[in-house]
C-alpha cells in the first residue's frame, strides 16, 4: 500500500490520508484545518475512488465538497444527518454529494480494498475507526477516539478483542500535551453539573456543542436528579431528533423534563425547509415550548443548554440577589484568543471575572489520554505506528517505541 498523509502528521485537525493499492486509491477523511495558519489541502484535482469520513467533525469532513464531483463518500448515516442539520441551521445548502452508508463492523469493498468500520467512543456521534485491508496488509486508522465517554465499552472491546496482524496503526495523539485529570470521564462532568444546579437560586446555562450528545445526556441526567427542566434551542432539539435513528434512550424534546425555547431565526429555518423537517415543527409546538417569561418567573427551575453566542441571554438573568450559573463545558482553549467560529467567546471569557456570574468549568475531552493510547497500542501491537492528528509526533515515543515520524505530502509504503 502506498500512503501519502496530505495533512495531519504534525497538526490537530485537517486530517487527510491517501492510500493506494493496485488500481484503487482512497482517502481517509478530508478535514478542514483547525488552525487559521494551516492551508487546506487542494483536493479538487485529486482523482480518488472514494472518501471515507470517520465522523461528523469539520476537521475530518470539511473539505469533502471540494473533491471532484461524483466522488463516492462513505460515511455513517447518522453522521451525514448531523452534518445536514448544521448546514440547514447555518442557512447553507445541504451537501448534494454521492453519499454511501456503511454499517458498524460490516466489511465492504472499494476496488482492491476491504474496509471494516469500527464504531468508537468520541465526542461526536457516529464516529468510526477503519481497518483497511489490501495486498495481504492491514492498516488501522483510529480516527478520533477516547476511552472515557458514555460508549467506553467500544474502547474496551478494541482492547479486549483486538484486531490481529496490524501492519500499520495510524493513531491520533491530540492529548499528548493536554491532560484530562480534572474531569476524567463523562460521569465526573455529570456530577459537577448536578452539584452546580442542585441548589441554584437563579438559572443555569451550560455552554457546550449540541452535537456532543454525551454532554446533552449528562445535562439531562443532572436535571432529572436535581428536579430541574432542561431547555434546548430548536437546533439542539433537531439534533436530538436525529439520534432516534440509533437510540431510543437519548433524550428528545418529547421527554417531560425537556423544553425548547424558540428564536425567530431558528423558527424561520423550520418554515423555510418544510420538505426537510416534515412534521417536526407541528410536533414541536404542540407542546414542549417554554416562553422567556416563564424562565424569568422561575429561573431556578431551568438549565439552559446553550452556546457562547447566548451571552446576551445570559446577561438578561443577571441580578443582585443570586448569580447566574455559567457552566462552561467545552475545551478551555476556545476562551483564549479570537476564534472566528466562536462568536461570543470574548464575552463568555469575561464572565469568569463577573461577580454576577458563578462561572464553573465542567468538561472531559473527546480524545484518549496518553495512558489509554498506550493500552490501545499494547493491545493492537502493530508492526508500525504512524502518529496523526497531533502537534507532537516526536513525543509518540512515550506511547510506543516503534513510533515513526511521517511528513505531510511525502509518500511511503506499508
Ligand atoms: Zn473529532
């Protein structure tokens, strides 16, 4: 197998790995770089037989539309639905690409390759690692994964029933210089949310990604235990609706403990796309709605699952009697500097020093710790280890002595 890492050998985000065997060439992920300094790979003239998308995070799929028209794109069905949901709510067209769906653990063929997707635990739903086989060689691509989310059993399965005979493991290393000690798992996050909202005298806001389903579940479970109501926006309600494809246990706005708060702009998306949303708007408004006045009348009854752009709404609940709880539940790095994608990050950052706000941090990473990666490598026992999705490939030695160093754009053979 011929391999070219177009991007990802020295950075977090922008993953794009090309693999060729015989007459077939595939890409593993076509990600948009996370860093503004990193130039996106030009895929427009790349002739490949297929793209495999590991999960619905921009830094893994964001460039898929720049491939030559007609390139087949293999992806999880739910992952595709979640990407569609975001497109519609940001007012863009859904991707009209040649999507083909794979099933977890079901091998399929693309030309000379046999691919087996392994469902993994990550902060995105419907995330996969891929076993890629050709010419009697086996390559395993981790995608993004971790061992400490609500689907940690998937990580345990990888270790307890490892894929044998791996010639090369392409392994993510996001956490090489980050630690996860404060909140080692999702349960710890749930506990912190519960502790924060249990005795609240004012409303609580939890700021997190709506597509971090584990986090929505943590908020929901904490609300049930604390006898509070979980409030989501219409976009989050629609994201949760997509989860019905794979789970009946994920909370949706149908649950008695969940409400939604309408905004004009999100409601307009529902009205503008009736074919896409079907009867969702009718079902939503028939019940489940909470008005702003109700939040102000009994603020202590609610936990609002929001995002940084909700800073104005948060401001409205500030008073002298009781602080507003702002539970910041995503990577702290977003509060530093100016992230264009995070409208409101400077305002939320200032909440840390605002006496009218009780600012609480509660987050666990979407990525495996060094210790978890060590266990995975020990179990898979690959002949070669190639770091990807890391800023520190030179430090992969602490995961495994066999770790190599690849360079973006430089071909090598497995
Ligand atoms: Zn990811």
